[in-house]
């Protein structure tokens, strides 16, 4: 029997609040991860583990990285981005939003997270991980699916 190709899955949290009439998103600055260190990323993100749904993974990652509790029912699906990094690393990234959580967000993994900061969702830092920018665009424009990093040559 032919072995099937397996791809990686990850989840990203759009922790959203409204402050003074402005929609804000909490971002973290990556460090010591080996991937896009020094860039801003979503406040909680990570791989989906074996026998774990995307929402279960998102709840777990929020607890580990921000020390907050989220009810799965309060996670709203935003977008799925089918991403290729370079020539051979493929991910299905699931983006989820919530405006409800328990506890004040704090850095739970200081060895991987330089700082957390709220940003106006329409005025993001320049050094935000590129596919995360696309997911915010998808969120604002209600686009449930997109592809990132695929070019015409790869699709032939």
C-alpha cells in the first residue's frame, strides 16, 4: 500500500479586544525559536499534537504561552492558510479568534517570547511574520481560506 504524505498543522490565536473604539490584537515578539526570531507573531501559536483538534490545541497553547484560560466554545474560526515554506515544508495553519478569556495575558514561555504588546489591528508592526499578515487581511475581509508561499512554478 502506498504511504500517504503527511503535512503539519498549526494553530494561531487572534486575541482581540476593543479599546477606545479601536480593535486591537495581542502580539508576541519571538526569540530563541529558530524561526523568525525578532519578528512579531500572534500571542499564542503552536503545532497540533496527535489526537488533538485544532481548537483543543489552541486552548492548550493559550494556557502555555499566555497563562490564560479560554473556553473552546469561545474560539471562532477565522481562516485556514495552506502555507509552504521554502521548497518542502508544508503547513495547514488554522487561525482562531476570541474576545473572551480568563486571567490577564502574561508571558508563559519567557525563553521563546521577548515581549507581548497590543496593536491596532489596522496599524501592525512592519516586522510581523508574513503569513500572519495575510491571516489578518483574511480576518478583516472575511476570507476563510488562502494559500501562502505557493507560486505558479510550484503549481505546474
